[in-house]
């Protein structure tokens, strides 16, 4: 594992873990595993050239999982005082006594080998505090200088960085550590003309401050905010739809749970029993690549300690595999795909993709528009937590974008909904663009022409 | 949980540079969660969250730092780190701070604390719900029942001398059902909650909530797609109140008002809604899910009139944004998920007050449109006022009569427009529980309203 020498897990924590595993054994827990996650983060949001909100934080916690009579109990804490080990052990014992899950559970002993991956920034924190503050101030200044209609920015504009450490230590010899850096910049220009207001968000993620393209993100966001000032609803009806890369990333993120074997086994995904079958157009390949260079979720082992590897979840339209952790793999008689994931240190082990994206095709967005001829490009989707249902696949989402007429970008459109079904949409995909981006972290996409969908407008 | 003398030292450390106000938020929280999947206990866990947040102001600038470490060295280091962000002008001689201890008056007495209830008791309640859901229809193919409670103890101290303790106990049951015919799935949910302990679940009609969730899933499985278009919409009470929460509530939070970003900035005293609309944000309602004793800055909570007969009366204002708004008064509604978030103005129990219209009449006279019986969640962009929300259970209305169920509907619009288009407000206000996510994390909030009618709204569907 790459471990940078200037940040390390406090020795006191190693001592606590040793004490805890001993207490677990003494308390009658047959096998135990301590999972610790710590995050150091820094935020600097600016307003009028000064830092308006500044945050510097350090927090984390530890979860204990333990096997008692074939059942897995779990308890967690953020306090590491004298009572903590005792509370964790008694919590695991009570939890295990309640569990009735018939599926076999077990703790992992370790994979034969783990990939060497670079997940750290070139400089600690991705840059110094002063550099980050200067970047945030320069970004604000730039965004406010580009167009006379943009005189204000939205709620948070600035830089945020995180350094995360994960440690897994098991009574059966598992002993793993990983670290990762992430940094992001955000700018939210607000364009106003009379009573009309329109905003857009520029967001970029990287590991080092020097890799965040200030000029590009500010220009794109300002241009979009100003352009959308003239937007209005289009007529209701059926339209050929291109989801721009960022909107498509949102849609994929919203429905990524359908590729979880856990959801499938529980009857919560319509992909249950579909491995090997055609579920998408032949041009569709969907990858989960935990080894992707620079990926937000690049990692050599998952949250059960299983070594990760790249895989085609959809391969030329065929469902290649669902994503598995140890428990779901055992149930389906396959091997874990290294996709065990805990939403936080305290969360139960579930399943999630790592760096998850549609394989890009050859056309850029302009070329896709040319092929579509008449239709709509959707550039922004809102309310996905409410207007999309991954159990049914149905979505009906507030959208923004622009009309495509004669193969070219025409007038801006807002206050419309685009409705469809994710599973039907996968089968109808007409073309995949070349412009792959990862706007929000691990899940990304190029622009995709998905065929005709229903639009509610005026 | 923390000694007063230590808090005094930490506040003085936090003000050792040029800050003019400092605040500490100590949190120690026990969480329990049990989930039954298909009738079997799948998750049972307990845990303890523990940390402290240090906030320092200088004018309208704010610094926030947090740590898990309550010990003297860790806390003082965290305070020093916050202070160092304002290092450009060193203070000569730190202020002397003397804290006066108090305990928040408890408006929401708890009879059975989470720690007094066995896990097996919780499981039994969930099992009863599970059985009811499965009995509703053979098409119910999956059930998820969750019982979650938490016992949060906080101490809030600030450089004005405040040192106040509070305890917040929350209990919630979430019942979800999935109906399937093999090729299609539909879901239904009901998730009642309270600021209170296990007595809430003892008195709760768990079976009625289970039936509601299962019926919703089974009904929607046989519903056709909602057609897209613009039409009148009747929105039922309870979770229907999410319409006000999204379309207007967020835009009345100082978070967006103070910077002039909200469409309702600078409009106090102006008519922003139809005359029949009065809207309240009330933290004092006994035992309600969105209630509090004191807010997360230590200010006693209150009842705030947001809109009175269509006229904008008030905003939700926290300490930092009060400064940005020319020393406006705070409203006791500054909230945060926990110590990892700086607090800001948020909603509590937010509802449209009862009106004088008849429910049957508003449907009978609407012509063709949509009856939204159960709403899902939604979201809003406070800068533009554009909102959206999902209809979980909807019915077409044809010629003033409720006709067949429809699925997949969503409602969109602008807050400033929809408030003026409310043309009926019913007489009986009911509330429902939600978890509201925003800049200071996820906090429990109630939404509520009587049945209302909106004369015209864009309905998304296909």
C-alpha cells in the first residue's frame, strides 16, 4: 500500500484496536474485525474576495463486526474512552443475537495480492491552505468578471479537500490500510436580467489543486447561467433526447443500485436473474474500474478487504455480472467482485460500484446533435432522489437543456420534465459520445443519445 | 459531558486571534437501528457518535472546526486551529469568558428512553407490521421494516456566557413494501416518527401504516403511466405539505435570503401567496418529529409565522445570517445534523394552516386534473425558485370525479408562481415526517397542510 509518511493512523488507535480484538475474544465473539475510517477535511468558501466560511476538520470512527454462532453483529463508536471497547463488544453480542438473516456470513482473511495504486496528491492536502484560499478568491473574481449579467454567485464558492484513511484489522490476520486524497472546486454563477434569475454550477474534482481547471469551469458555468436566462418550456410531446455527459452521469448514479446483487437477491432490482442476457443496445458497455488512474473511488481493496479488479458490468449490451460482496457472491455461487461498500464507517456492508461509467464512443456532443437532427439535449436534472425510482426504473425529472434543430444547438429550454424507464432506455440507446467526464466523483458518463422520451412542457 | 471550565478555556482559545464570537457544540449520541427484510432481522446495530464543533465569527466571516476529541488537549488544539484561520490580526489579551450553566426546558417529555427498550421488543413491533403488509396482497413480494431511534445529548456554550445542555430523543418506524408481477416493480412506503421514545411506537397504529404502504405498492402496480401536461392539481394533506416545504420553505431560510439569492429576499410585507394561504414554522409542537427545545445555537425554539393571509411575514434566521441581514433577530431554528456540520437556518414543523374549503367541493369543481394522494420527496433551487416533486400515489380526476390510479407523475414549477395559484385550502391540517437535507446536513422535519388545490401546474409523466 502506498502510505505517505507525514500522515499516519495515530498509534493510539492501533493500541485501541489490539485491546478491542482481545476484549471481543474474551467476550465470546468467535471472529472479529475492526473497521476504521478517518477523514481530515478542509473547506474554504469565499465571498467578496474574503473567506466567508472556513472549515478544518478531523473525525472518524470505528465499527466492530463479530461472528457469534454463525450470525454477524455490528456496533460502532466515535468515542475511544475506557467504556468504548466494552460497549462495542456488548453491542455486537446483542446485535448478533437478534440477527435472523439466513444468508451465510463470514469475515475475510485476505486476498493473495493487492494492486499498487496511486491515490495520493503530489503535495499533502493537494496544496497549501494559502494556495487553496487564493484559488477560491481568484475563481470568484474570474467568475464575476466574465459577463455583466453575472454580478452574484450562489451559496458556496470555493475549494474543499479531503484526506481519507481506511484501516481493516481482523482477528484472523487481515491487516489492511488505504488512503486517498481528493480536492474539488465549485463556483455557482447567478445571472440576472430584470426579474429573471438563472444559475449554473461549475464543479471539478482532482487530487491536486494544480489539476483543477479554473478558467474552463468558470467560463462554462457563466456561459450556461447566462444562456439559460432566455429559456422557456417547449411544447409537451415525444422528443429524441441526448443526455449531456453531466446529466447522464446523474442518471447513471441514480440507477446504479440496480446493478447490485444484493438488491437483485432481495427482489429490489429488475436485473435479478438476467446475467448473460441482453439488457441494453449492443453499443453499450458499462465498466466498473476500481484501478482507474485518478478515479475518485480508486482502491485496491473493498470494505471487506477483498482485492478489487476492473470488470465490464454490461459488455456489448449483455449483462456481464452484477456487483457482489462476499455474502451476495456466496448466495449466487460466484466470487466477490470486490464491490463491498460501507456508506460510512458505521454503515452495514452493502454493494456499490467504484469508478463506474459507460465506455465512450467516437462522436462529440456536436456530432451527436448532428445525427439527432431534431430533438433535445438535457444538461441538468433535478430531484432525482424523488422523481426516480430504482425499483421500477421509472423516472420523471425536472430538466433543463436546449432544443436541437437541423442538427444544431437552438433555443434554451427549462421547466420541463423528461420521463421514461431506465431499463427501456438502456435498450433504446442510439449512440454514445466521446466526452466522458466524472463530474461528481466515481460515477461518470459521456453524452448519450437515448432515443425518444416523453416531455411535459407547455 | 463536559466541564464548564474546559469550555471557558476552549472559547478563550477560539477567540485568541481576531474573532468576535465563539461557540462550542458538544454532542454525544446513541443510535439504534433494526431492519427486517422479508420478515427476518437483517441489520441490528447500535453505535455512539461523539464529537465537538468549534465555530468562530469575525463580522460575517465564519470558521468551523470539529474533532472527536473531548479531552482538553484535543479540544484546545481544535479551538486553536479555528482561531488560526483568523490569524491576520492578533488580539492583544484574550477576552475573559465566564459561562453560566443551564439546562433547556424540556417541551417533549420522554416516557421510555431508547436505552430502556430491548431489541427483541423492537423486532416484535416490526414483525407485526411485516405480517400486515404481506397480508394485503399476494403481489407484495418484498417488505422492509425499520425501527430507528436516537438519544442525542448536547451541550452548547458560547462567548456570550451561554452554557446549556439539552437532550433530544427521536424514534421512527419506516415501512416499505414492493409489489411485483415479475416484470414490473412498484413500491409504497409509510414512515411515521416523533420526537419521543418507545411510547410513540407503543401508541402508534403500526398496522394502519403497514396497510397504507402495501396498498400504495399494490395499487401503483396496476396503475397506468400518468399523462404529461398542464392541469389543476389537488394535493392531499400530510406529506402533501412537501409542496410548501420545497416551493417556498427553503427559499425563506436565511441561508439564501441573507445573500439576496432567494426569490423572496427583501419582500417582507409583500403579497407572495394567494390570500387564503397562511404558513407557519413551529418548533414547539409537543412530541412532533420536527420539534426542538433549543436550536443548535442554544436559542429557545418558537412558533414563527412565515406567511399570513398571503403576505410574507418572516424568514428563518440563524446567528451568522442575522449578522448578514443587519442584525436581524434569530428565530430559534438554527439546526444541524450533528457536530460535523456548522448550523444554519432550517425548517422545523412547517405547514400551511387550515383554511375554510370543503375537500369534496374542491375535487368536484376541478374538472379534469390530478389528485395527488401521497407525495414523495422533492427539491428546490432557492435562487430560481424552481421546484420538483414526485407523486407516489396519484389518481386522474375526470369531470370532478376521482378516476383511475396513475404512476410516475411529478410536479414542477416556480415557488413564486404556485403560491399565488393555490385556490382552495381545506379545513383539516395533518402532518407527516421527513428528513430534510441541506447545507447543515439531514435534520428531522415535519411537513403538513390540509388538502389544497392548485389551479394549474405542470405535471410530468409520459
